[in-house]
């Protein structure tokens, strides 16, 4: 025995439910996260010069592990800020630089 009813939806009702469920496109957030990681990687070279290469010789896995984290942070902040590219890029850049700085200072100390 079937305990259901047939419900007919008009075309406008079926279209309005599908557009509300769409998510924000995450590619701009991923690109911003990767660029923020590259900028954060360049900051120690600007401060300490070529001697940073000797420091990165043994610690490169730690900084390489921050790359996917930076991409995920970029995607998360881009979707949390409703796709506003300027705000999400500034927030991602500050967050990734802070993560990179904390790791750098932890490895130096």
C-alpha cells in the first residue's frame, strides 16, 4: 500500500528551489590561497636574503604542508565572505601570512 500523494509543481516553483541550493564557485578562493602562500613564502627571502635557502633546506616539508592549508583557507574565506574577491583576498593574505609567521618563528625558536 502506498501512503503518498501526487503533487504537481509548476515550472516557476521547481526553478526557484534549484537556484537557492547552488554553492559559490571555489576556484577564485583557491587561486587567492595559493598566491597568498607564494607571497608568504617570499617574505622571509625579502627579510633575510639568500640565507633563507639554508634554513629551508631542512624545514621545507613544514612550509610545503602549509600550501594545501592555504588553499583551503582561501576557499573557506571566499565562501564565507559571499564571493567578495577583494575582502576574501585580503583576509586570506593576512591569515596565511600569520600561519606562515607562526611556523617560521616556531622553527627559529
